[in-house]
C-alpha cells in the first residue's frame, strides 16, 4: 500500500496499462513513417518521369537517306550491272567535243534526241542482269513498249535513278533494294532500236540529269 492509503497496481497490471499507453504512440510513429515513405517514393517517381520526358531524343536518320551502307559508310555508285557491259550510247554533254556529242544522240523517226543517260550493252549482244547502283526504294515500275519498260528508284538526298529497256522485272513499287540487287534484265525499246539488247540508265539529283560515267566509285557527297 502506498502513502495516503492508496493501493498500488500489481506489477503485471501496471505493465499492461503502460503498454496500452505506448501502443497509440507506436501506431502513430509507424503511420508517420509509412506516409513519409509514400511521399518520398511519389516525389522520386515524379522526378524520374520528368527526367524521362525532358531527356533529349536522338535525332533519327532520314528514312529516305538510303545511300548509307550497313557498316555506316556512304555507298559509292556502281554501274547498273555486274556484267562486263560497254557503252553503246553516251550521255550528252553540252561541253563535250562534237564527236562525243554525236555518240550521245539517239535517232527515232528521223529525229535526233540528246541522250540524258547511258545505254549499256554486251559485246555479244546478249541480255544481262540489271542491278541497283545504290540502295533505295522503288518508286515507279511501268510497262512501256516505247521505252522498253521503266523502273525508278529513290536513293534519298534528292537522288533518283531510272532504267529503261528492262525485261523480266524483279521488283515492284515500294520495294526496298540494296546495292547490287537484281532489278531485271536488259531488253529492247522502240525509242532506241538500233541499240539492240541494252539498258538505258539515268541519274538525277535535285532535278538535274548527271553523267553517270563521272559518278562511278564516288559517294553522293563527292558528286559535282
């Protein structure tokens, strides 16, 4: 019995009441810790999202820029065939000598036309494979008796190549082709019957016809 006649609580009962007073404090402390953790996680998560949004996105390469090879180096123009072709009709160059200009004329219905490309043939007069000189996308395929059928390829950077007098065409509009892929075989055309079995090949950049013979072995950046 304590002073003043008051009875003291038994030790076990006293511990019980002490624990009951402590429990709310423990619950409160746990709740504060839980809320703090959730708030911290939310802030970290928001910062992470903001970082992801503001992180600069690498500029993608122009899908049309297809003159870049698999190893990352610019492709160099090749002839439109892997065969040992020779020139039948040259590209008409206004600055060329008169004899060379005459070799670049095509006669049709007693009219002379300046060749805007090169006609290739085999010495034996037989047909041969016509191949893509650069990688690109086929943008046009036409059956045309006058031109001897027609294929157009877009190589990006405003570079187009066209092929006339092609038979057994292996591609269609929208196809992706790699340098050296077979497009078809050399054939004939009404436009240049005297050339026999041949392929007429043209190169255009920024809307202007270029002499293919000056481009072989060069990347587009080297063209002048």
